[in-house]
């Protein structure tokens, strides 16, 4: 009897161990912040084409089959029910701005709210910008892309992306301009930005694209739930220039190349969705 109990305990322990391994820990799920470990230089030894070779933990960057970003082609997108409104519950909290060398990141402190997707709650952690946009629509890349990165308690990742054309200034970004200006070429520097309300970020919670992809920087972790706002917003050319000046020269173009869609489902939600 004791032998059977011991075997049962060992079996349950093994199952639990495998379940833990099957989900990335919050640390593993995070983007690499040390900009010295990779860059965006095309054909360089640390550029996007080489990310998967730099570290074995980054192998998904080369051999993953669900990588991001991708092109949202009308021919591949499947229209879905219009009632699936994106649920967001954001809160104003203190936030710190940081120059990560390859981008500018805004990191919230404490509980800044969350989003809920298919019954899973993802807490808002940080926002950062890419220029030009990483995702494209029917082959077109835009001037800028904002990523809002969320994390669930079991290490799952969900990212909301907003695309921008050159036009009127973005009011949310305008509130951070002074802080960003002070951090030009100051890699690793932190600047306290005070209370920042993520609700002020304009996005469409009724019209959006959805697919399963990856982080767009190492370790290129897969299984990321991407939600891309279908409404294209505007940003001023001066705001885009400032974001580019604040990071290092090689990262002035900090967008990863488009990745193969492979056999993934691409969905679009919204009232009377049209392409």
C-alpha cells in the first residue's frame, strides 16, 4: 500500500512539474532589456536575422512557427462576431519612463488595471513604442506602433497594439515629451513621470485584429495573444523624431521584419467588419 501511495505521489509530482515547465515564468516571459545583447542593424552580427543564434534561450527567434510581427492581409483575415468587445479596466498609477537603448518604455507601478480575454485576466505592466510600425496591413507599414504589454498570474502574455499615421500629435505621448527629451542617448536612465492614466491611450475596443504570435524582441516567446486596434491613430512627425533620437542610432528603426504567417488564424472583430 505504501509503495502504491509513493508511486502515486511521484506521478502527481511529475505531472505538476511538467505543467510548471509548460508555462513560461513571468521572468522568462519578459522582453530582454539589456540592449547590448541584440540590436536592429540589418545584416549585423546582433541583428534580427541573428537573434536566434545569439543564445539558445532565443532559438524561437529563428525556428519558431508563430512569430511576430505579421502582415494583416485581407485574404487571410477571418471576420468574427461583432459582439466580442475588448474588455479593459485600466487605472491611473505612478509610472516610470526608461530608455532601454532599443526603445523607450513606460512602466507602471502597482496595479494599473488589466484586460480580460477569453476568461483570462492580464495585468498591464508596460508600454513602449516602435518606429516604423512592426505590424502591417495589406503590406503597408505605418509611422509608429504602440505596444501595451500585459501579463497573467501564470506567465501568459497579451499585447495590445495601436498603429499611427503621421498627422496631428498624439495627446498621450505629448504628456511624456519633456521626460523623453531629457533622456536622449541616456541609456538605462529612469525618469519619474508621475501618475499616468492608460485610459487616455486612444484605441478601438470594438474593431480589432486578433492572432496568436510572439514577443517581437528576444527571447521571441510564443503564445502571445495579440490584439491590434483596427483604428489607425495619428502622431506628429516631431513626436516620431523624438522617439528615434532618444534611442541609439542603430535603433532609430526599431521594427522587427515581418514574419511568416504560416497556418495561423487571423481574425478581425467589429460591428459590420469590413476590409
